[in-house]
C-alpha cells in the first residue's frame, strides 16, 4: 500500500498531471527517513510480555478433566465455548441406539442418585458418555441433561 502511494505520488495520475513528489524531493526523503526510524524502533522493541498465568480455577478445570471428574455446570445459559462438546440426553440415546427418548438413561440417573444419597451422579459414565449435569444450551428452550463423550484413559 505504501509502495503504491509512493508510486502514485512520483508518477502522478493518468491524466498527465505532474507528480506531487519527485525522486529528489526533500519531502520524500524526510518521509522515508521517518519510516526507517519507526521500523528501527520497532525492531529494537522488546518482545511482548508473556500472557498472565491462568487463575487457580482454570487449573482445577484442567485437573478435573484429566482425573475424569465432572464439574457442575453454571446455573445460567451456557456460552458457546462452555457448550462445546456437550450433547443432550436425546442425542446420547440416539447415539447409543436406545428407544424411548432416553428413559433408560434417566432411570439410570435416578438409580445412581439413590446410591449416592440423592446426589446427582455428576461425572458418572453411562456407556461411554459422562454426565455433566443439567444445563441450558445456547439457543435452548429449557435446561436438560448434558453429556460429553468420555475421554479414553
């Protein structure tokens, strides 16, 4: 872009007008000197500072994911980034070839909750799918059970 602008200034427009600058123009020399000085300053500048360390909460998420532990979902509509990789109960039922809209899975959740004193079995795995909890997906109408594919160890 700079080269094109300089060329237009040196050559002039196609109607035969005289160029705004000539090759021996003092303004051209001053402009080029200023550009060279700015480039030199940029080349000498120190590299940008490294990004700040991740907060402890992010370390917890990473550790939890590696240990197979599922963290509770937030009590609000999930952002697209938070919803990445999550699927609904009907999608899990379809992937597993279950009929009945997932009633076998909801019965499993109820049985597991009874075994745990009424606690929802967050992080429990049903046929390769890890239960993350109830959540509201972006664009969803109501909260539902959300799952993620279990990561192989």
